C-alpha cells in the first residue's frame, strides 16, 4: 500500500523497528547487521548480512555454511509504522568467515543479476517496450509492474540506428528501452518494475527539515551535508554534432539555445560539452543534447543525509529539503538509499542525492 501524503511528511522515522533474514526460504536468526543498498543507476541493488557465529541456531553452524554453494537471501525491514516489507531478494556472491571475530558475512546482488547474466537474441521489433518487459519478466517467473507504452521497439532501433546484438543482456535491453521511454526499470523482491520517471511536483515529496533554534538545530536528519559544483553553476552548453548519411550533410545543434545573457550560450563562463553521434536527424540530435544537458546539470547540487530508517523512501522518490534558508532548499533525486539494521544502533538510512539548482541555468529545462 502506498503511504499517504501525511505519512510521507510526518512519519519518516522508525518506531520499534525490526529486521528479518531468510536463507534459501528459511528464516535464520543470529545476525548482527543487515544492509541493503538500493540505487538509481539501473544496476543491481546490493546486500550485506553479518551473522554472529555464537548466536546462530544449531542447524546453521559454520559447517552448514561452508557446505552451501547457493544462498538465496531475502531481507525484510519493519519500521514500526508501515509493517514488515521485503526490500531485497538476491543471491550471495561471496561468503566470508572470520574465526577471530567469530562472524560469517554474506554479500551479493538482488535478482537484477539474473537479467544481467541472461543474453537475448530476440529483437521483438513489433512489440512495445512494456510488452517486452512483461515477456522477459514471465521468462524468469517475476511479477511485472508495468506502465503500458505505445511505440514499437523497432521504431527506436531505426531512429537510433541500433542493432540489438546476440550478446546483449536482457537487462541492457530493458535499460535501453527505459531510457527511450524516459522510464525507470528496477527490481524489488521478485517484481520487475517499468514505470515513468517521477518528476518533482508530480507526487508528494519525501521531506527533510532543518530548523535553527536558540537551543541549536532541529532536524528530521541525524546528519546533513551539501555540495555544489561551482563549474556547473556558471552554466552549461551542450553541442551535438552529427553527419546524416541519407541527407548527406552534417550539422550541430546547441542546447539550451543561447541568447547571450549572463547564463546563456555565448557567455565565456558557460562550460561547453561537445558530443558526436552518427546518422541523427536534427530533431533526434536536439533531443539527445537536451537529455545530455539534463544528465550533466543534475550533478550541480548534491546532498548526503543520514536518517532514522523507514519503509517510505526509495530511489524513485523525490526528496525535498526545507529550512536551511538558502538555495540548498530544493528538490533532489536519490542516487542511493542504503538501509542498515544493526542490533546495537538500530535502523538507519544513508542517502545520497543530486539535482541542478533551479536558480541557475539548470533550472531552465
């Protein structure tokens, strides 16, 4: 169930949190810490579980661990507000045993790894992107959570002059289709998601508050740090050059269109970026320049924050910072949300996020 607007703004903290770990569908107690790193890079989420050897049940001793070749790991968190939720299902890539510390550690990736390891020779030119996602999900026994699309995949291959090779992984294909549709593609648990990118203003943001008082700062965060790339704050200009074989001519497009203003193209302080792509139409080149511009300027303002753990925030959400009385009060998009549950320190989240500054050229998208 999706959290209400009120929950997202006032209940973003943990109350009596709990964690659970399953190995090969059996719950195993005796862990010291659980960690899940959810990212927004269209790559696998990762996990780390540390067990105390002395606290493990008798049937899960070190001899049992040493004999296993496969660990299907499931990690669940209950923030005390929104109930127990599965945050990751994946296979361990490594097992580490430290007899001195008497700990056993499992590290690995979520089920995105299965898609990365599967190659496809199917082009599915006559299917839409959403239909391709559903077909790939069914092949792995995943549940598909998909927003329907209308364009046939073959039209994208033709526009981009892309040939889907036999060696392309299913995950690479899904990420390509997601970029063309301006969607995000990710796996959570045993569900494959293919949905539009969330824009600021489209949903209720996850709010982080900071307030200065006479007795000191008050915040929903445990720690908060900002960074601004000053080279980007002075402006960015993207130039995309292409030579179209069919039209037998070359051209260059510029984004954003300059008007010679203090932040516009032509200003000596503006940082230029040059790219070359073959066989684009002028419209396709302009769209490529606009997309690259957005990717570059998104790195201008950065945020790192540590918060009490909850089951609300994901990399697909928009974060809003308020209360610093500066230009750092704005929206951010998460790169990574790392959830950690430690038997000593409890449930916490470490978040890294970024965006352009609306007050600079980046705000004119």
